[in-house]
C-alpha cells in the first residue's frame, strides 16, 4: 500500500511564516565563488589577512540551528616549505585557529619545493544561537614567524606557472 501527500503550498505557523524542519535538514544554503588573487606576506605575529571571497553572511531562521561552513581554496608558494595559519571568525569572535599547514614539494610535479599548488578545505560546525545576520570569515597568515610569499588563487600564473581554481565558500543552516 502506498500513500501520497499532495500540497500546493505549506505555510508555517511561526511569525516568520517558516516551517520548522526535522533535525538534519538544510534550511538554507548560501555560497560565493571568487577567483581574485591575494598575495600573503604577513605572518600571524604581524596580523592575519582578509582574503577576497573568504567571508559570507547568513541570517539563521531559527536560534537552535547549526551553521555548517565549508571553504575550498587553492594556495601556491614561492618560498619552499612555507606554511600557513587560518582563523575562522563569526563576526569578530574567533571560533577556531588552525595552525602549521605546510606546503611541501608538490602535487603539481615541482620537486624543488617552490611553486607548489595545494587545495585546502576548511570545515566547521557552529551553533550561533541567533536569528540575526552573521558574517563568517576566514583569515590567513604565515606560520608564527615564517616569511615569504604564498598566493591564494594564483590566477596571474606568477607563482607556480600553473593556473589554479578559485575559492568556494558555502554556509548551510542545518535544523536541529
């Protein structure tokens, strides 16, 4: 025996006219894609760098929701062994500090250790307990005292001699 439910429109009973979805459902999905190139020369001692395409706003429908952040970007370096740190912020609050990502002799066939292209993925789940607009941002810097240059989205073909893809940042509100 099969059942069918046909509806033309579902209206929520909340003041925002929003239907509370079962736990685990995606309530909303926002994303951005960017191909701008950013050269990083600062280390975390001198300050983290805001990178174009590494920030995105979302307004949660429910204060009980979780926000899933997914950031994919490419970085290439001129200086062998140069590593990076990242900070994940919700507005001005630091949620996570990731440290010591190393660039090693490379996946692009360059065994000298410079000009490496690496794809990086950052994911985090946050519980903002808010229905106000929130901006998530990922900032990048060299490891604590490293110096040199690495480039996010080296679209100018200057660092590695190869073109790389862009940045994709996605935020998903997940029902709880």
